[in-house]
């Protein structure tokens, strides 16, 4: 960590924001005690996030479905996007729970 004196001192988060690693595409999965955060970044740089219970499976696949819906129904402020997103989430929940 760089130290530029007491007024210029950067904490770890500042270092991460200001000094990205070359070739790094960003966060894909952040695991915490009470939740997991999954991220999918499209080739255009648009990022999609899902927050779920720790250890929840198949979130990468769900995020790809959300991205496909996004590209199909742009802008996402339309009723068909909302309906299809709800169906995708429900389908994923049914697959996970085996119901």
C-alpha cells in the first residue's frame, strides 16, 4: 500500500479502485457470511448482479439468462422483460429445489 503522508494515505479500498490489475475483468463472486454476490459482465461492459444465500448454485447461468432477456427486451423498463425475468427466476428456483 502506498503512503503519501497523513493527508494522502490510501486505504485498501482506495488502492483497489485506483490501481486495477491489468487483465482483471472485475468481481465475479463475492462470498460473505450472510450472502453471496455474483456478477456477470457483458462484452459491452454492462454488469449484472445477483445477491443470494451463501452457496446458492447456478447463479452464473441465471445471470446469463438475465443478460439474454436484457438484450432481447431493451429497454428493460418494459412489462415483457419483467414477466420473463420473473419466469427465469421461478424456473431457477424450481430447478434448485427439485419441485
